[in-house]
C-alpha cells in the first residue's frame, strides 16, 4: 500500500506573491490535528509555492537516501509537516528587492502558525514540535518561538537553522536588544543547531543590504548562517557547524549539481543525527551489508531469490 503523502500547512493565498492567509484549509488542519509529534519544515525568502515544494522534495529524498528507506516508508516516522508562506513577491526580475517586506510576512506567518497550532492543541491535545528551517524561514521560526511563549500545551524540542537569515545581534542576551533571544531561551526545551557557510554569497552581500533597508533591523548586520558566532554570547545549547563551500541554496537537497548535492548531503546528515530520527524500516549498516552479500551470492550461484523481510 502506498504511503500517505507528507502533511502540509499553507499560509499562501496565491502560488506566487500574495498576502499571508491567516488559516490553512480545513483538510490541512485535520492533518495537523491528528498528529501529536511534528517536524515542521519551513522554507526561506523568495520561494514561491513551486520552489518550496522542490526544496521539501529534495529534503525527503536526501533523508530517504541517508536512511536507506524504501519508497513506502515515511521519513522521520511520518512526522513531517511542510509549511508554505508568502516570503516572495510577484515582481518579475525585481522580486529579490522584496526582502525588507518579507520580514513582516515572516512575523505574520509565525502568528498565524502559532494560532493554528494552539487551536489543534486545544482540540486534540498536546503538540510536540521540532523544526528544520532555511534562510528567512529561520527568522520565522524564532518569531514562532516568541509567539509560543506561555503556551504550555505546545512544546518545542529541537530546531535546525540552515543558512539563518537572522542578525546575530538579535540573539544576544541583552533585554534592550530583541525578544528573540528570550524566546529561544524560554521556549526551546532541548537544543538548536546552526548550519553556516562563509561561502554563502547571499548572506555575504544581499542580507546586510536587505536588513539595513528594513526599519529596526540593524545596519549591515552579520547573519547567523554566514559565520561562526562567538561562544561568549551565543546560547549554550546552540551547536554551530560549518557546511564548507555551501552557497545559500545548497542545504535542502533539491539542486542536482555535484557540489550542491555534496553540501546538502552533509547538511542532511547532521540534521538526521541532531534530530535523532526514529526511522521505521531503516536498515543498519550490518543489515545492508548482509543483504548485499546475499544478493551477490544469489547472482553468482543462480539460486532462487528469497524476499528480504525488513523490520517494521
């Protein structure tokens, strides 16, 4: 029997651009309500609906490859929930100039997502979340933590911030700076992982310009996802790992160039380890070696092939 498709929540009104939709469809909401443990995937800035879908397909394919899962076994035990949000504009070739406005969209989507999660928790019980986010999706994630403060029926265990388009000063432990650090410290119950790359051209040049053009977003700040952040001020439970040579879109696994795939494989392997995926049907190295050896022996002897039964 074919596996169920990965659940999704869309806060988009249109496939390209458009405003934030305050509620997902009822069908999407029911997919959320019936799950207790969730792994939210949150794409970044300037991704329309199709680009978001491609990113998530890349992530699932990469995780399936790393875990050696068959096509009928869901990734991460079926906990995945894809989040879609309008961090893009239908402006043609000048769409990248939308960046300053996408920050507001991230905040709006975080509020809508928090409301949806709160409704689901009220109606169907406690929700346990982990999150994997990319680029401006990392800002959305931190805004979500801020909005979830005080909601005891929703817990957030671990978050992965890939190429985080978040100014490091907003996560400094100073109350006069920003509420995002306070939310990170109070809401996140376990740990965070920041994957960064000094080779990221977007975070090197476009990010400081875009942040400086937005009100109250700093003057040419450093992005969390661009370089190692000093231990003295970083949260003690934030692990920082470099993804050497990775450009901004080399994390999910949708780009097919060899260098991009290598960087995405490195990122996905770290995510798999950090989130401690409980994969149903995942075979150990010894099981794979045994299966491969048996297959080679059968081919050599011409013996009839017996079906390999996997643990479920």
